[in-house]
C-alpha cells in the first residue's frame, strides 16, 4: 500500500491547481475515440428533425456528405449510417436490405467518393426494412435465426461492395459473425472490419432511435428473444468471446452508461478493442435536462463520455461526436 495515514497523505495536494490535476489525470477523452451515428433519408438538400433527439435530424444523402466533411474536418475518425426507410419499401422478407442501390449503400458510395479519409460504419440488422420492426425475419411471431443470418450476410456483402470500412451487426442473431466473416473473405473483402454489437441489451433506452428510423409504430412485441437480459453480466463475456472467435475485430457494449460494469469486464478480460454505444435515450436524457436548465449540457456530455474511457473503452458511438470535437477544439 502506497497510501500513508493523514497528514502524511493529503489527497487535496494534487487537486490544488489545474496544472496538478491535469498532471495526475488517469484518463482523457480525445476526438480519436469518437464514432458519429447519423440518420439518413431520401430526397435532396433537406432534413427532418427527430423530436425525441434535440439537435439530431435525418439527412438527405447530399447533406450527409456535408456532415461527413464537417466530422472529418474536426478529426472525427468514423461515421455510422442508419437509414430511415420509406414504409412502402418495408416487407416481411426485407429484400431492400441487400439492394445494392438502397439508401444506405448510396450514401456510403457518396461519402466514400467525397470524404475518403473518414471511416464508414454501416448497420447490419433488418429492422429498418422489416414491416414488423424486428431485427430478424419473423414467421408466426417467431424471429427465425438461421433465415435471418442468411439475409444479414447478403446485406453485409452489399455494404462492403458499396465501400463500408466497418460492418456493424446490431441484430444479435446467433452465428452471424462467422457467416459474415466467411462471406467477406469469399467476396475479396478480407480487409473489411467487423465491429460486433456483442453485448447488446434489450433496453428501454433505444426509444428515440426507433422514432428516428421509423420503427417505433411497427415493432410488434419486444426484442427479448435475441437481445440480452439486463440482469446478466457473465453472458456478456461469453458473447464477446464467441464473436471474437468467429471473426469480429472489435466488440461493442450497448447501451453505454447503465452498462459501464460490462465495459470494464470486457476490457479486462479480452484486451480486444472495445466500443460502447451511448444510445439515443442517454443522449435524450442529457439534452432534455439541459434544455430545461436542470444540468449543464456541455459538462454532462463530456463527463458522460470520459466515463467510457475510465471503464476501459477504446471507442464511443455518440450523437454528441461533432459537438464534442468542437468543444475539445
Ligand atoms: C437495431 C438498433 C437499435 C439501435 C441501433 N441498432 C435499436 C434496437 O435494437 O431496437 C439503438 C441505437 C440507439 O438507441 O441510439 N438494429
């Protein structure tokens, strides 16, 4: 033990000035840690605000390109695309998900062409394309695992063909990472990364996101037969180990702040790159309270993100990414 009794040890000595505090600080937040999720929609030079996520809007592809330029200019290393799909394109078989010219793939091509320096992460899950709002194919009220994996693999290859740098499977079906990794190898996409949503919980904090992608009204039931039970912790380690063995390069814990204990356990156990997703509900809580003057929004934003670094995360998906990059200067 290196800590002697008072007054030999006084913890306030290293807290006295900003210089001393900075010198002994263990963790810092950097723009390099950030992945910026954005919502995209069809149309031209337009955007639609998402009411439950103040400051966030669905952007048309041309505006998404400009957003990517802004992010890259501020040093944000990656952007993550989530499409808002017109209801007329949603079906039970979800074919639009692997259409090479769907909204997400068009946006990937446009951003790649204009802003090659930013990494593009794409979402692999069927919910934006599914008439019943689920991440997998539904038959007689059951979410079919293996049929869903087949669809997700087609979606993955189409996204890699379009130029995605990082594939982000957020679906939580079993066996999808191995199937995606083999398909990527077979399609000469051996250098495409997979950031697996490995420990993704069935959470109430996704509400505003489901509004943003237009899945809220459609979702029948809940996602408890594939997403994790919030009461579990050991299971997260088994899922992470499974996904790493199947070919994930990085793993994610989601949501973020209510699951910092999971971030820490995963980081300690594997030493693989770990990301956390500060999800829509976490963002909405901070924004909503700040708008009412109940908390200092900028300070709460920075403190909430630093917590992920302290918990052992290497990267953070956050809707605040561009605000943070500006604040960090
Ligand atoms: C679904 C998906 C969700 C999020 C990312 N991908 C929601 C869900 O599982 O219902 C949530 C992200 C957020 O809340 O910010 N594939």
